[in-house]
């Protein structure tokens, strides 16, 4: 009669995910086009940040190159969409096929990184991913025949579907699409981390040797974590390309990649809610600081330099302070519900927040 | 053939700088078991100080000396102010904190000096000398090569022949035992950081004049190169850092010379992945890398 607990839990997660997605889509009616555009950007960033928080928080692997995986998604999407446009395919099929191509390309890159990650210890992996994101502009330039160098690729404008065109503006439609994709990605991530894969990732993170003795294939688990994380980042890249109708190396710099790490750490490692807080912060704080700086009557150059560097300074300082003082992140300050199934075992290592990140 | 010789010779000079910077990473690794991802940004602060000092005094050498002191001071500040609070045995926490430090330093430099590239002068001519009709090293390259080798030899002497060197090594390898025997371990770790960032500052000051110029991101690529060198050479081996540095320097100069400057980041990525997949401990490290 009763449902299998796992299926039940997954169904619950999907229901909650769908409800939150609908709620967020409803929220777009409260915002003007500018803020809907910002919301779409936040949703795209959230896909990548959520993937990164799973990778770092649950499997203990640090990637400084998630912007490169987003770029892979963006380029995959743009190339596919342009090819489909030439073939006369438009609308939803074009978007979905483009999204799948983006996910496939980012996933493949993530798989390769994962293979390297399975053999490397923490700081080495961080170095390789750093080299990867620095190589993004070089790849775009060397293959400029296809990727168009620094200029990047432009894609065809995607109008609001006809039955909605009288109701909403294009920015709102873009926000809807971005939120829907983010909703699906995050629901999928939550189901995965609550399931077997999540358990294996945490086992390998906490004690690789013990996990191996327990029959967990550590290498495969690390690769799987990387692929999952890369797929999320790829979806984020595709959404960002859909929203801005372009993809270029300038959007996926080292600085942006480090901001994703900031988002994940500030929010709280391994927490989806933390990734939401972090993504909102990294999109909104530069805007807020820009507005605050604009309120003072300073010389134009000082103002420009302040607006450009103050967010970086604040994020860097927050990163240091949060990491050293409150490693659980901002989401960790809020009271949280005890895990449903394991409430009885008050074992911190079962929780989704790592007590420590080991390099093993 | 001439071009190959020229690139090879220039590559040696660049490689010596990479080796020097990688050696600074090795120094911190040996002192604190941490890869300092902020090393590039810290060296950049010192380079800006040197730039300002040279501009103020008109002398390259005073700028260089002040820059090295500024590097040492940055290392002291970073260790005492931030990195010492990173819990032991959590290398990823160290990496993330260092990244935060990079952002802070680059933001401050960006605010003070703006994003533009500032050309740095060299104390010697940087057009190549011709030997038997073949253009080879420039006098500046020669200066760089000799300086790097002298500093490395000096560090080797310091570590193997002096009491301080012995204490530094003892504090790194067996902190508890060293403490019982009267070595001030925490001071030794600080000295390791100070030495390391002074060396890194020197490397950055030697390299920046040959590149595009001074900019808040001028050492991003140097760090990636030096990281590649440290990985190729093995993080535990100063000799490995030298051999690895020369290898990476020559390899990257050849890639740049034949395929163009844009291909260099791809070249270093390929090199990193290949080395890490084939021999994760580093090509030149004989012993297995000790666990952290």
C-alpha cells in the first residue's frame, strides 16, 4: 500500500520544487522589465552555483573553473541554436535542443575534468580548473573560425510566444524560462544529493579509505559529482546565452568564476538555499554598491574605480571572514529543519554541511 | 633554426623566472603545507610598490630593493593577519581564503592604480645580442637568468648550510619534536612566508617588464605558469622547481613563438593535465610526495 520511502521523498521534492518555481514565476509580475532581466541572470547564475555547491560541499572538490563550464554550455547552446535557425527550426524545439546540446557539451568537459579530479588531491585540482578558466579566451581566439574570438557568438532573438505576447514583456518571458530551467536543475540536484549518489559523495569526502572499504567506488563517485555539477553549470550557461542572446569569453572570466565560489561559500557549502542567497548577492551587491557610490558626488574617475573595485573588495573580505569565522555560511546562521529521516541519529557527518573539507 | 635557438635562449630566461616563482610556492608548501593561491597577487603588490619607488627616486635599483622588502612585508602580513588562522589539515579552506585575499588585493590595486597597463623600465637593454649572426639573449634576459640562479643557490645554501635553514626544515617536517627541542615553530613558519613572498616579489619584478606591463592582473598568468612548474617539478623539491621552471619556460616560449601568444594558456593547460594524469607527484620528484 505505502510508497517506497525513496520514491515518496522524490515525489515530495518534485512537488516542492514545482511549487517554488510557480511561486517565483508569479513573482515576476511584481517586477519591472529591468528587474526581470536581473532575475533571469540570477536564475542562470543559480544553476551554476547550485552545481558548484554540490561539488564543493558534498564531494569536497573545489573547482575554480566553473565559469569555463558555463561558457561550454553557452557556446554549445549558441552553436546549436544558430544551426537550427539556419535549418528553419524555431521556438520551443530550438530552445530545448539547444539546451540539451549545452548540457551535453558541458557534461563532457566536466567528465574530462572529473577524470583528472579522481586522480588529484584538492589544491592540484583547484590549480587545473584555474588554468582551464584562464584558457577560455585563448580557446575562443584559437578556434575563432567557429567561436568568433573575443567578439563571441550572437543568436537570434527569441520572442515571447504568441499566446502570451499580449500579456507579458520579453524580459518577463526570459525570466520565466530561466526560472523554469533553474527549478528543474535544482530539483534534480536535491533528489540526487538525497539519494545514493549524495551518500556516496559524502562518504568519499569524509573518509575515502573507509568509503572504499564500504564498497563505494571513489573514483566513479568523484567523476559523477563533477559531471552533475558541470551539467548544472552548462544549463546555467545556456540560460544566460538565451537571456543575453550572446556568448563571449568576456562574460566568463576568472573573476566571474571566483564570484561563483564566493556565492557558494557565503551562502553555506552544500546548501541549495545558500546557493540562492549567494547568487542573489553576487548579482545584486555590485548593483547596490554602484547605486550607493553614485549617490555621492565624487569625481567621475574615482566613482568608476570605486564601483568597479569595491564589490570585489567586499566579496574578497567576506570570503576570508566567512571561511574562517562562520564556515557554515549565511544559510547556517538561520535555524534549519533537522533532516527528516536521520533526525534520530544526531550525527554531524550525515548532515549536508561538511564539518570540514578534506583534500583526500 | 636561428629562431629555435633564439626562442630556446629566451625561454631559459623566462623559465628561470617561473622557477623562482615556483620556488616561492615550494617554500610555503614546505613551511606550511599549503599552496598559496594568493602568491601572484601578493607579489603584484610588491611590484606596484617597486614601480612607485622607481618613479619617485628615478633609480631602478632602489625600486627593486624596496620592492623586495615590500614583498617580505606582504608575506609577513598575509601570514600573521590571515593565513595563520586557517585550520591545519584543511587545504581547501586555505585555497578559498587565499582566493579571498587575491580579490581584496586586486581590488585595492585596481582602485589605487586603475585598470591600465603601465610599462615598466628595465635596467638593461632588452634587444637581443647577436652571437655569430644568430640573435640570442638580451642583456636583460642574461641579468634575469643570473639573478634567478644566484637567488636559488643562496636559498639552497641557507637551507642546507645554516642553523636557520636547519630550524626551518625541522619546523616544517616535525613541528612537535622541533618545538620540544626549542625551535620556535610558529616563528619559522612566518619566516618561511616572508622568504617566500620576497622571492615571489623578485620574480614578478623581473618578469613584468618583459610582458605587457603592470596591471592588477599582471601576475595571474605567472601564478598559473608557476603552479604548472611546481606540479611538473613536484611541490617538495627545489631542484624540481628549477628543472620544471626551465622546462615550462622553454616549452611555453616555443608555443608562443610558433603558435602565437594566444595559444600559451592552452599549452600550459595541456601540459598540466598531461603531467598530472601521467605522474601526479611531478616528473622530477623522486620520492613519493608526503601526505599533508
